[in-house]
C-alpha cells in the first residue's frame, strides 16, 4: 500500500471539505422536503474516507455545538454550494427521508461524483463517491461516508 503523496493529500482534503459542507447543507433546515429538520444542539460527526490503493485512513470524529445561527449559515450554503462558480449539483431527488444527487466541478481540479444522504431531525448518514482529476492529469477515486447524531442540548463549555 502506498502512503498518501502531497497531491493525494490535497485532493482528499478538498474532497472531505466539499462533502462535509454538502452533507451539512443537505441535512440543514433548508434541505429538500423529506429530509427532516436539522436541530441545534450538541452533534457528534464522523467522516470516513477511502482512496483505493492506499493505506486505510482512520475515521475523523468530532463533537460540536451547532447554534441556530450556524443552521442559518447552512441554509445559505444549501442555496449556493461551495465553489458554486465552478461546481454544480444536479439530478437531486428526494424519496422519503433520502436525498440523492450528482455533482460536477471544473477548474484546476475536475471532480465528478454522486451521493446520497438519509436524515431525520437527530441523525444523518451520507455516502458519496468522487472521481478527481488533478491539474497533472492524475485520476483518483475517493469514497466518503459521513454520519452524525444529535447528542442533546448544548451545555456551557460544550465544543
């Protein structure tokens, strides 16, 4: 198994950032019908990413208090995805509590992918697959899985 080189690390970081923002936006209060309401409170979120042909990466977990203002910010991101001048989300469909989509980004790094998220007011689970082509012409597939669950109300001193 190869270790992650600098280009792969950059691409993986961009992938995780893009997918985490999309998951938060899709799970947010401005989400399409059937997605449930993303409620303020203390949330535990875990991101798993896999790059075929490389050493498995440990999951990244965090706990964070999400305020009503942050939910409003997510609403804004839902209406304008990250890098929306170069990225577009299309073929978005909602059935019950699951929303699926396809996406494409152009620019220095071309990204194509698809994913789905299933959400209730207190939890979400998202899977996506992205294929990235770097400026050097190297192609890499990244599979992401994000999960989140609301642990309760925020308390003084919560992250």
